[in-house]
C-alpha cells in the first residue's frame, strides 16, 4: 500500500519537479515541509546502518511493526491533506478564480486519496516503540584537542536547543544561557581575527567588524530575555556544554590577545575554522530558539515583573499598577514579545551575509564562564 501511495504521489508531482533540497533552501511552506520530511529520513538514518542494523540503543528496540506504523501515520497525514482539495477548489471558484486555473492546479486527487485511505486502514496495532520516540543520537565529545572539543560541544548544543521547541517545561533560562554564549562566540571569533572590542563602532558588514556588531546583537537579545521571569534553572545538558564551550573559547582565542594579530600557522587556521563554524552553529541555534520562544509566546507562558515595565504602561492599567505595588509578575506585553522575536530573526542570519543594524549605544563586550552560567 505504501509503495502504491508513493507511486501515485510521483505521478502527481512529476519527475520534472526535483526535491527542493536539490535546488535551494525552502522558501515556501510546501518546500519547507518537504525538507522536514527529508530531515526525518536522515534522522532515522542516524539510528540504522544502510543494511538495517541498529546504531543506537533505541534502534535495538525497533521492529518492523514500528516502521509499518510510521507508514500508516504517513497515510493519515496524506488523507488529512488531500481532504482539503474540494473545499479549496470551491473557495477558489467562489473568489472568482477561473475554473480552468482551478482544474489545472487541483486536478482531482480522489484516486490518490483512495490509496492514502487504504494505507491508513491497513495499520497493525501500535508497537512498543514509535519512530517519533527515536529522537536524536547524542554525540560523544572528543576531549583530546580543545578545538575539536569546542566543535563537538557546539554541535551537541544545537541538538539540545532543537529539543526545546517541544519541551513543555520552563525553557527560558536555557534560551538566556545560550544567548550569553552567542555573545562569547562572536566576541572571541572577532578578537581572533584582530578586532577591537572596545571600539564604539566596529564598522562594516564583513570581517571582524561584522562579528563584533553581531555579538552586540546577541548581547541585546540576552538583556531582553533577562527581563522575563524564570522558574527553573537551565537544562543540565545545555548548561554543561555552554559553560565548557565558554572555557574553550577563552583558551583558544583569549580576549586579551594582542590587537591586530593575524593567525598564519596551520594550528591557527584550524582554530579559525572551528570559530567560524561556531558562529554558523549559533545562527542555527537562533532558528531553533526563535521557534521555542514563539511557542512560549503563543502559550502565554512569558511573564515580566511589573516593576520592570515602563510607567506609562503601569498608569494605563490599574491591575498592572497593583501588581507593581505588590511586587508580582504580569503577562509579557505583546510589544515586548515582538521585539524579542525580531531580535531572534536578526541573530539567526549569518553576520557576514547580512547587514547588521547599529544600536544607539554600544557597550563593551566582555564574556566569561561566570557571565553565561548564572541564571
């Protein structure tokens, strides 16, 4: 049944439409969904070898029923998606879209829907372990070389932050901790390339100046996140890797290095590559953190101490004024949430590939293990 569904899907999409991952990054919701499905296949591939042997403890508990159930879930998803074809066609015609255009874009997928329904109905009982439960395999950190260790810890941080998107606990302390690490990564990378962190305006959108400016953007994000009330410490795995990464940054690229130092040795080039990779990983982390912050915002889980709000907001709302007098917290204003969301969008872009807006003032960037490990 699954092969029949796949064959019919290929007939609808056509061979002239290559997978989005072969062209460019997903720019539409459909393209991003296709990339997500490809990522799911790659995720399963981390647990199993090409000949089907398990690579992880979780995979050892997986049976053929687990994969059968996964295919049945695919059938249910296809049924849900295809059920929207007729209502969508009707709404398009009612909106004045020519019938010929509707027929071309929605050619009638009842045969495909029938195959999906058959697949959804053929499922066995639910297995002991579902594919959804596999998750990511946690890599082992290599500690024989500081640069290699930093690279491994940054990758583990990216994995750990990705899990925050679906975490139902208070993840805000972890977001704030990694924002502090974002400051450290960009500051140490900039110093390694000869930047002056004390300069009021680094200037330019490329090179060390862009790294300093992006580090200050992470610093503003950290300050914005510090306004929210937190109820729990950061995730243990995130705290351990973030603190270790900060220590390694200080060891590989100390902030008090001679200004204007240009690395030329092979070892220096290796360190530079790792630092550049850490900058890219922080951009990836910002994407996951932005999604986690958006979930917190939509769920109404973000609060701010009333005393931290501007006076004009307090005077306009009696309940907020009472909370301010009593030292209580209040739901975060929508404007404050929008500001933080915009900050995440900004830091998620690589500093060298996008212009960095300048803030009104630029405090000196200073980082240490202590500065990012305190909640």
